[in-house]
C-alpha cells in the first residue's frame, strides 16, 4: 500500500513569504520561480527580498503561459533542464501549481508551492489536472509531485478578488458529495472511511463559515473564519484525496465540469464555480430529494455560487450541443467513480432537472 497524503509541510500565516528563503535553504541554494504574471507581481517582491537576505541566487523568474497543458509543461521542463536550479518555486493558482508540480516530477526537483488564491486544493495534492491549449480538459495526470512545502501568505490571499474564494468553496464542497458517491464502490477500510468523515466535516464547516469568510474577503480583512475556510480549501480538502486515494476520487460533479469545458462560454468561469454546478447535477443523477438540491442552492445564493447554466455564460444549447455534453461527460474518467453506470441521456436529464429547480428558486 502506498499513500501520498499531501505536502511535506504546510505553513499559513500573514507575510510568511518574507521567510521563504529559510525553507528554500533546506533543499538547495539556487532557485527558479515559475508563476502567473499577476501572481508574480504580488508575491515576487517578498520572495526576492527573502532570497537576497539568505544569499540564495535566483536563476530566473519564468511566466506561466496560462494553460496547464503538455505543451506548457514540456516548455518549462526544457527551461529547467537548461538552467539547472536546485529548487523550484511555483507561484499562482491551481493551473500554475499543477503545471509546476508536473515539471518538478519530471525534473526530480524539490518544490515549494505558493498559492496566491484559495480557489482549489492544487497546492496540496500529488496530481495535475491537464487541459489542451484551448482550455478543454484532457486528463488527470499522476506524473505530478506533491510539494515539499506549501506557503500560504494570508496578506496575499485576503487581497485577492473574493470570487476566487467563492470558487474554492465550490470545489471543496465537491469533496463530500463525490467521496460519498465513489466510496460506495469499494470495501470500507480505515483510510477511506476517515476520508469520507473528513470530507463531511469540511462540508459542515463551509456551510457554517463560508459566508463569513466571503464577507471577510470582501472587506480585505483576515478573520478566523477566513483562515479556517482557506485551510479547508487548500490543505484539508487535499487530505481527503490523500487518505482516500482511489477510493475517494472525484466523480460526476467533476466529470460534468469537464464536459462543460467544451463550451468556450464557460472559459471565463473558474474551476470551482463550474464544479459547484456539477454537484447539483450529480445530486440529480443520484436521484437525491429535491429538498437537498434546493437547500444547497440556498447556500450557493449566500456565497454567490452559480446554480444555472446562464450564470456560467451558457444561454442556450442546441440539441446537438446537449448530446455532445452528455457524451463527453460520460467519457471522463471521473464518471467511472460513480456507484452506477451513467449514460449520456442521464447526464442531460440531470442537468435539465437542475435548470428547472434553479429557475423555480429564482422565481420564489
């Protein structure tokens, strides 16, 4: 049995990046930073100052192209092989970090992850979600490295647009609904049952503190609610996957997310926002009571998560597009984690059912 539970070390506090040099020293002397342009603009000054203070050479700062694709991963691998740093630092959101995790895996280098938004658990997982160059999902790659260290600077997190935190809540909610479904296919054991209980605990915390965390983010202040929600999104959520392994994987919510990415209209929407919509469709697939769906929509309204296709940018779908959505969604490997076989027509019916419920909620 082999279990990769997450990062070797997780540190969350205000201005922790002023200490990043101390963490780098544990793994090497020379550094290469890879990050999104916006992320670098807010985090790099702190990183540079700490590296200089600790006399650690920065060999370069490479901007991320914007898509976690094999083309981008291979481009960065070539740069790393040429520059030969001792340590990689990844700075940014989920796609950046997933890319750098894949690069670190290929290059066999230590990795320090610096999430600048709390939108996914990418910083704390050993997998990478890959897309083609146009942003359409293609695979979940295990050729990825769990970071040695994750540094969460709350000054940066709280100053990011609050919509990122909203998306993180959506993505993290899925841990409970998807692990509850996928674990039904396997023999219960200590790991997967602990993972499911952990997922349910995160779900309850988000229901209780999610709105307060969003309000703190809007006000630009750090509160205990915001800290708890950030830890849940980045660290604890990733631990569910770590302990549960293949028994507690993503399921229909993420499969439907991936199916929806075939439509360019959703590409302005964040991962967790689309996943949140996928949760509703999964509940419909599972034939859960309407009350469970409407209760979740009520929470979505409080934290500004989407519950209608039009909120994702999709105004209408032609019969051919509905068919394509159903067919693509069932081919995604996540869908195989459902405890029953799912057909394209079931996906279509589930989404249309959610649309009916969501529109009724809007009227009331």
